[in-house]
């Protein structure tokens, strides 16, 4: 999701018409894909999770532990986090940043206010069995992102994907992060970018970039999954804005990239100009594309600013109901909690731990997933 804030988530009742295959799988150290299903800790199934862009930027280890404990006890398995924090000027001491971008010489911060913060998150997740989906750059300007690369290396936003200097530094950053956690079982997958877009571009631009970048990551780490991180635009099944390729994204085309292990898609009806009721069809059409490609679909982000349970619960039920037809996990946007500094920021989509919305969208959802497994 584009964030506008600074640092400061019974089988019959679900309408499942067919059994969810939970094939026995040999336990592996890293999550993987088996056809259209994810495998985590030896279990092939459907998994629930959430997003927390801010957790890797926290400076208080106890706050990190509190959030991860709450996520673990809630039954969520996958946590998507920002693996980037780009700046173009070195901030004051005590401010977390991961990479300083500059045409005269960029710097990757491996200090206590740099990637060591991400180190703690990974280590703490390992202890709790939480699997992290880590991405490398933002399409948006929050925490630097592609706009920070453009500031440092020139060009325009749409040219970031083919800007040789920007891509060279982007790959250096990828190598630095992957190298730290290549052997960690806490890594669910590496993600190329958060919501990559190239407005008005040929879909070949992102396709070629994603092909090259995913192959590069695979050369660094053949043991973890890789995904794109796109919103799922450019898809058969509709004619409204998100189904079009105006943002330079072709979901089906990108899904065919060899080194991308699964597809991702997001859902934000209001900013996209569609109805909340269109969500079920959006999920179904992505599931169909993933099934055809033989890869899992991850419903990676979804949210509304009001009536969370009423609107989002049916989306969850649709996704779980397609667990045998391409869907394998969903992650709501975003996790909310209370830290030592107070409540985490509420962007309207936030689901706070212990709230009625959390009971509906987390507790009840996890129970529904478990109920489907018990029947089998």
C-alpha cells in the first residue's frame, strides 16, 4: 500500500465445496511452493498473515518482541516487512536508515541504527517460527523508494527500471541484505519491490526488469522463494482500472517469469475507483490465473478505512474458499499494536491487536483455516 506517514494489522460456514489438500510434506528449513500451495515447516496448506512496514525500524527490542509475540499467539504465520529504508541525506544519530543513495558514492548502513535493526527482527522471528516476506524497494517515496534513487542518480520515475546507475546500486543493496539472511529459516521469500508500477510504459519494461532481477536474486540465494510484490494489475476478467495495463503491469505475463515462485495481488477498492463488492471477483480471477500457471497466489495486501469486518471478511472467505484453486495465503494491511511509545499509526486500514476487528479478521479467520484442516 502507498503509505503517507512516517515511522510512528467451520468449513461449511466458509462455503467450501471441496476438500483442501493437505499433502504430507517433508519438513524443510525454508518455506517453499508445491504446485499452487505454500509449504511452511513441512505443512502444505493455507496460511494467514499480515503486514508491518514499521517493525524493522523500531529501536526498542522489547517493542519488537511484543509485536511478534502478539502475532505468534494470534496464529498468523507470515509477516511482510519493509527491507528497505533509503535516504539521500544522512539523518541525525539515532534515526534508523538502511541505505544512503548518492551519485558520488552510496553507503549501506550496517550499524546499530541500520541493518542491525533488521538483524534483530529476523533473529526474533526465527525464535517464534514467524516467516518474513522481505522486499527491497518501494515504488512510492515513503522510506525513500524509487524516488530517492531518481534524486540520487537522475532520470524520471518511469526510467528507474532501466537506469543503469540506479539498478547497479539496487543490486548492491539486494546482495547486502540477502547475504545477511541467506541461511535463515525465518525468510518466507524475497520481494523485488512494493507495488512496482511504470505508468504508461510497455509491460515489457517491468517484465524484463523482474526477469533479470529475480534471476540475480536466485544466483545469490537458491534456497528461498522470490516474488514480484505487484498489485496484480493487468488481468483478464474485467475492464475497470485494476484490470488494465495502464500502470505497465501484466499479472499473467509476469507470473510466467521462471524465477518468480508465486504471484501477489493487493485490493484497495476506494483509491482504485471500484466497489467493495468487486473484491470477490478480483480474488477469483487471480486464483484462476495462478492455477493456470501452476504457482500459488498470495493475497498480499487488502484493506478499507471503515467497516473492516463487514467488508474484508467476505474477501478472506473467498480466498480461503479457493484454497484448492490457486490461493494459498492472505495478509491483511496492516497490523496495529501498542508499543512503549504508544499506539502505532492508524492509516484507517489498521487492525489493532485485541480489537473487535482483530477478533473478526484474525481470530475467527485462523479458526476457519484450522476448521478446514480438521475436517480433512
